[in-house]
C-alpha cells in the first residue's frame, strides 16, 4: 500500500459493489484508517495541502503514540497518566481524490475519538476543535473538497496541558475514522432511535423514530421504510411512513412494528435484531442506515432492585477504564473480547464505563456478549481533582451539553445500556442551587434524548457533602454511591422509595454482603475489573485493583470473586507468599525460598458446601461453608509436593484444584487466544508464554528475559508481563517473565496485506526455543 494510492472515490465504489446483495444501499461508509502520516511534536503549516510530509512516519489509526513511552518519573502526565509522555502530535491523511458526483452529495469525516484538544482541517480549511478526547464527532467536508485533484485531512492533537487526567488517556487519533457520503436528503447522524416498550415472550413492540433532514432547496414527499431482521437474517417485520419534508427542515418519522415471539436480549442469550431504515423518494432509495438493537425490558424498582425481562437480577459489575494495557488507548476489539470472556467466567454481568464515553465497538461487544452497562459521561464538572487539575473541568461549562448529547444519541440503541451516569465523585458544591442545576440539566437532557433509561451519578462521601439530606439525592432517578456501603443502606432504609446502586465498590466481603443480603441493592461495580494504566505512585505505573491483570491473567481478587459471583461450583487455593502468613496472596505451591518457608497460611475460596484440603495426599481437614462466604483457612507446615482442594456439595465431589511445587525451568509453553487472523485492525492474537518445569508446572518465581521473533505476514504489536512496577517498553521483541508469564500480541501486517502462515518464536537463556504457528487469512 506504500507503492500506490487507492482514491477515496474508488473505495466508495468498492464499498457499493461489496454490498450489492443488499437491496437498499445508498449511504456509503468507508473506513479511513490506513496510510496516515504522523509527526510527534508541533510544527507549522501542516494543515496546508502543499505541506511536505514525506519524512513523517506512516501509521494506521487507531494509534496511541503515548504508550510507546518511555516511562519517566519526570513526564508531565505524572501519577494520573502513568508517567508516560504527553505533547502535540500531528496526523495527515493519505491524499485522496474524488470525481464530481452526477447529483449533489454530502461528504463527512467521522472520528470516534481524538486525544485530546483536537483541531481538524481539510485542505487548509479549519473544520473545528474538540477538547474532550473521548467524544465521537463529525465534520461536513463537502464545501472544501476539490474534485478531480488531491485532498488532505490534517489533525493536530494536543495533550500537553498536564496533569489532564487522574488515569491514562493516551494520545493521538486512538479510535477509528470514517468517510461518509449521503444524499442531500438524509437521516441525521444517530437519528434512528429504537425502543421496545413491549418485550414479552409472545410479542415485541418496536418503536422507530427516524429523523430526516432535507438539505436540498426543494420540499417533497418522502417515505421511510424500516425492515427488521433477526440474528439469522430472516425478515420479521416491515413498516413504513410517508410525509412531506420542507426544504431546510428536519422531520421526525414515527413508525411501529410488532415482532411475534421475539428472541429477547438477556445476559445468557444476548439475541440481537437489525433494523434497516431507508429514506425513499418515490421508488428510489436515497439514504439508508443499519441499526442493531435488542428486544428487552429493563427497569429498576426501589424495593427489589434491577429487573430484566421480568427476572430480578443482581448487577455484578466492574468499573473499567478505556486502556488495553500494553496497547494503551488504541485497543483492538479482540483484546477486549478476551478480557470479557475472563470476566464472564468470574461471574461479572455488568460494566461501568469509567469515567467517560467508550469506543462504539466496545458497546457492540457488550451487546453481543451479554453485559449490562452503566454508560458514563464525565469524571469532573467544574471543580478539579488532584492529579488531574487541568482536565475536563476546564471545558465543562462550554462543552458538557454537546458532549453529553452526542454520547447519548450515539449509544441509546444499545440493549446493553440500562443506566447513564453523569459524573464520578464530583467535587463541585452540591449544596446550592448551582450544583442542583448542573445535575438537573444533565438528567433532563438525557431524559429528552433517551426517555426510557434512568440517570445516576457516583456520589462522593454523601454524608459529608450532605446530599442525602439536602434534596440532591431525592431528585436522582437512581441514587448511586461510591464505597461506604453502610451509608447507602441507611439512606435507602430512611427513604424506601429511593432506588439505590453501588456505583463503585471495594473488593472486601462487607460490600459483597451488602449486595447479597439487601434485596433493594440493584447492583455494584467493583473498582476495578482489570488493572489499568495510571493513578499510581512511582515506581508503579499501573493501578493493581483488578480482578485480572493487564495481560488478562487471574489474580487472587478474581479467584475470590468467582467464589461469590459464579453459579458454578468453585474451588481456588491461595497462600501467603512469605513465611509465617506474610506477603501477598499467590496461587501456587512454589515458595521463592524453600529453605526459609515452613509456615504456610492457605485460604480456599469456594462456594461449595464443604472443602477438604490435602497435602501430599494427607487430609488437612474438612471445613464447611461459612454463612458470610468468608474464605476457609488452614495453617500448614510447608512440604514440597502437592496441595489439593476438593469441593463437595451434598457429599458429592463437584470441584477440585491442585498445585505442585515446581522444579527448575525446563521449557516455554506458547498458547494463542486464536489461531487465525485477518488484516482487520481489530483482529489480534494474544500469545501467552508460560515458563514450566519438566513436568509442566508453572515456575512462578522466574523473571528472566523472553525474546520474540516473528516471520510471515504479521507483526508483534505489543509485549507485556502484567508487572505493575515494570518500566520496560511495550514495543519491540522482548519482555521479562513475571510470575512465570509474559505475552506477545500478534496482528496482521497492514503494510503487506498478504496471507499465509505466521511463526512466532520465543527464547529464554538456557531453555530450548519454543514456537507457535498462526494463519493470516482473507
């Protein structure tokens, strides 16, 4: 692709041809991710068409240049940004040409997110500025296109004003970009809004609101048709509505369809439907849009919490930041999918998007995998927070309405979203009319845009701020509180009409019991589901509060949580890493020093009726399940060999776990999350490397360097080991093992676009080389 340019006009033609099977394709939507030029640092004149960018680095977006490092304690991002670099980055698109269309068309460029303070130009014409790096936005480029000759889109992203966030943001065009072409009469951006006011096993009522904008100079009659298909592609309903739309006016078309015996969207079977909505003039289709949605009923009740399709469900949620560990903020969807699979195994069924709008494909994945979502807007309003003093608080007054509007309109068709949050631990004064108005304005806007979903916010120390007594909490649809579970319990019991939820919760047993034992507690969201970059003191660069680490490996917190949240029988063993009950909890039977480790404190996390522990086949006793779900504990005299836990229900063995003391490292084991990849940007295979002894036991104390090499049409996109204190580069071909593990993320090479076998090799000093083969396919 370096050798030639494919014009955008050709791409549009290819897109139409590829979708020729569809009866109604008029809108053209083309990925615009490849062949960007990137320059780290500021420069002058880069917005101009004639600017010489030949020496700039070629990249594919999404692209996060901050994750490339290096780490430094003196980087201005400091604690919040994980001590990674900040500054200005410039991007210039490939030169693209258009032939003038036979009939007038509109052309837009859409960005799913640019971090941050972005300015965008086309051919030197400034299109606009967006401070908030998490917002999706679009610009009309029609007036500035030059037909028949080159066009260039330029982007300046500036996150040099620091500290800008309490957690890692990334830098650059870190989400997808598209070119969109429509007719002069077209559906407005995110103008198709679908709700399902009736969702039963017998009937699903689907309401469609379609906004049509007439940007031509003539009034005319138009017909909107919506065709609904199920997840097998079968048409289940078709409805239409005709009306006149005056020139320069936006009109609402209201339609309703009934689906017999619908497949409801739920956590176990997240069934999806597709609505294809077309705008027709006479017999001609002039615009169309595809909307994926689910038929389901979600509601919150004060006395009983959350209900989905008539079933009372506890939301067992986690808070997630938007970074993907080693890949930073530019996260291939496969990375999220592997993480989500692990969270599902733990028993997680809910996600809070902390504390900002996420990439749209993140929510698509929640829809497909069956998670309920709390969709959140901001971490700050006007008041700043420590380690993020120069963040969104600088822009809230001027931008909150636009950023909220665009998030809600973009996200409101996702069946996974059941509640919105408009703030996290807001430090603004909530004891006066100004604070009340800020919240009420945001809640009212969301009610206007998406009347079917409630609004909350994560209250910060409510008994201290007084919001439980001053009327603030009383105006919230759902009262959300971070931590301090006893306070929210007392608040509900004083106000039984309040719907309550834990918006952010610790991992301790008291907070779990508050959810388990109080029927009115709708759910809780743990801080956090996955270790995340930033919000940590040097030399650490990663906050380690997750159920799983950056690599996706289980942590003791995740093992314990599975024993509380999973419906399946669970047995997990952990021990104190150091002698005599000291050190961190670890899940192995291999002390770092066999000679000084003699008193082992062991815990077993289990939901089984009873657990029996064996050391070298000798029973160490049977312990019943405590009423408060606490772990079962044993104090053992350490013996090298085998530790085994057996869980039983009603006397029947239902779950076991076994650890063996590992010997010297003997080989590397390589396993891949997937064996086939395409060249799609979101495709990625995580190849995990495990150091094992001759019998295959994990050598958990090994930290030697692993070197990678790759051959074939793919590349190593990132390496990692999950160590929160490591300052190694995520780029390149080497990483130290940590607790016996490391990984390499493999992606197709977009510079070659070839198919065929890919071989990844891993070596460690003193051990034989290990290899794994993957396939790049079309």
